[in-house]
C-alpha cells in the first residue's frame, strides 16, 4: 500500500521525510545501538534530543529567554484543567473567549477551579465567526484571558489578539508553527503535538517565566508548571519518542525555511481550496470569510444524502479521513504543514469530478 493524502484533523499526517528518518534511526540511533524508545530519558543521548527540540522550537518561534518551554503529558485536554489549577492562585476569576467546541471544553474544565467569565461568544452564530473584540468586557483583575485562535472542529481562525493587560493564554493546538506569531504577546501557549508537531502524547507549553510563581506546592508535582520548569520537563519519564519525533519535525521545518516560508505555502493551499469551494454551487463553507481557518477547512455538500458516497469514493481515490467531526457532520479537510500542495490539487480534482458525476 502506498501512502495516501491524509486529511485527518489529528493525529495528522507527518512529513514523509521525518518518518523516513525516524525509520532509518529506529534500531540504532546515531550509533547508540538502541532505539530512542529504548534509551534512558536521563541518558546524555536523550538529553541532547530534548535540548535540540527546545532550541529548534525557540528558533522557529523566536521565543525569548523570559519563557520556558515545557513538554507536558496528557494531551491538550489535560491543560484545560492544569492551566486554571496553576494560574488562578490569588485570583477570583479567569476570562474565556468562546469561539467553538474546543473553547467550550476549556471553559467546562476551568469551571472546576475558578469562576469563569465568558467575555464573548459566537455560539449564537453557530460558531461560524469570532466575536468583535471591541465588545469584550474584560475584567482586568482576572487571572488571564484564554483564547483558542484556531477551532479545529468549526474551522474558525483569528490572528489578531484582544487588547488587554491580562496574560493571554492560547490553545494553539491546531495552528502552532503554521503561521508567524509574536510569542511575547502571550503569557502561555499550549499545543497538543498531534497536528503540526509530532505524534500524540506530548503537549508543547510555552510559559512566561513570571507566571511560574503562581504555581503552588499543593498541586500534584507532575501538574505543577514551576516544578516541570525546574526539572526540565522530567519530573517523571517524559514521552521520549514523541519528543524525538517533534525534534525531527522541527528540523524538517527549519529545512523548509521556517515558519514564514511554510506560512506562505499554507496561504496558497487554503486559498486554492476555498476558491474552489466558493466557485461551486455543490460545495459550501459555512464560516465567515474573515475567519476561515487555514488549517481546517470544513465544507458541506448541497445534498447531504451523498455524504457517505463522497467518503467512500474519496477514500478509494487515496484521500483519507475527509469526514467532518462527529458533532457537526459534513466534510473537513485538515491541511496542516505536512500536507503538500499536491494533496490539495488531488482533493480539488476529486471534488470537481465527484460534482460532475453526482451534482
Ligand atoms: N484543543 C484543540 C484546538 C484541539 O484541536 C484538540 C484536539 O483535537 C484539543 C484541544 C484536545 O487535544 P487532546 O486530544 O490532545 O487532549
């Protein structure tokens, strides 16, 4: 079986070059005689991999010395709880912007730890847009403002940040490294790896060092951001192989010319797909054009009785996992950094031919 174009929202396609390198190094990493999977996390070899991953990520995102890079376990969902557990000490509330399914989940978890002020929501618009930032009522005494700048399920993305003195905490799970960001504008950035970074099992957490003072000793150690930072993410055994693959993905991305270069490609990919959808009466995208995601492109067929056939025929054509999230239905093409332009062209060709046959 040859490789197909994989449009899964996560775990998502990884660059083929990365997988080949991992395969070549699988049995014997750099002459160590063992796989990275088999080596002690405290060995000098693994310590060098961890240091390399951090250094590459810092270069790719231009992360300043006033930030720590943590590799956290449990998935981005764990951070939905871990963030309020760490950052609300000494505060009465936290502000959350509700722009879709993932914001809502973060809100639900935060409510277990603190009073949550939902400062804006696009729920009434079926999460097809982003609230106007000038209408947000931010309590400047809150612990932080939480945002999700790319809603993976709804396909809604924004790049501007609300004006606030609060530390901005951002779930960048499905957009990290796909576009340039100014890290210094954030208090904390977190991202599950399984989209643009590597395999599932590790979460990137970039935290401004002054916020570490908020973590109290009554937190479980492996949940405590300050302890994680002090111990270089190694309070216990970290997900070593996932970190190793993240390092290979960062290396690959540097080879592509870095974030700015991949962003230019991502713009072209998304533009081609949205242009095609907009030119068709058979397919449509429900999102406000000002906030369409470059990473996750949901689309619906004019006749939803054709959905199952669309999935069946697209899979047969080597286009994998185009079904929309089970909560919203329709279709969704996730087109992260590893998806080449050729995959977009193949998808558009298939969609055009499908429309001809069944439209
Ligand atoms: N946040 C966003 C934006 C996501 O897309 C996802 C998963 O797809 C998550 C959080 C949850 O990630 P995890 O499954 O790693 O907990």
